[in-house]
C-alpha cells in the first residue's frame, strides 16, 4: 500500500507542475568565473592606494627639502650680514644699519679710545 501512495503522490506532484506553472519562477543563470575580474579590480585598487601613498610621500619630501634650503639660505644670509658688519666696524668706520624707519651707526668701541 505504501508503494501505491508513493506512486500516486508522485503522480499528483508531477501533474501539478505539468499543468500549472510555478508563480515565481526565476531563471537560473550560469555561474560566471569572476576570479579574473576580482583580481583585476583588486590590482587596480591596490595601484590606486599605492600611488596616493607615493605621491603624498613625494610631496612631503619636496616640502621638507624646500624648508631645509630656506633655513640654510637664512643662516648663510645672517652669516654674511654679520661678517660684513664686523669687517666694516674693524676698519674704524661707522656702519649704518637701517630697520624700517630707524637708522643707527655702529662703530667698534676700540676705535673710540
């Protein structure tokens, strides 16, 4: 009797799908091999991130180099100015120094005596 029920049950299900189409039938698409696409996208993202890091480091390095050159130039300018003042004052000549609207004359104190 169980075989009869099983056969009958199977027939009813088969007839249901033959005569009535399922309400929500979704077509099955074959699975695509996305591993190559994923690798390409990953490489592009990696290159983008690396390029941003490299550009950032390059700009930082260039800025640091410019600051170092500025400091070196400032130091050299101060050295040259002091050297000029010392050499002029050593000759017992007054050395005029002007800053904004004020001017003073420097002279070595040894030249006064």
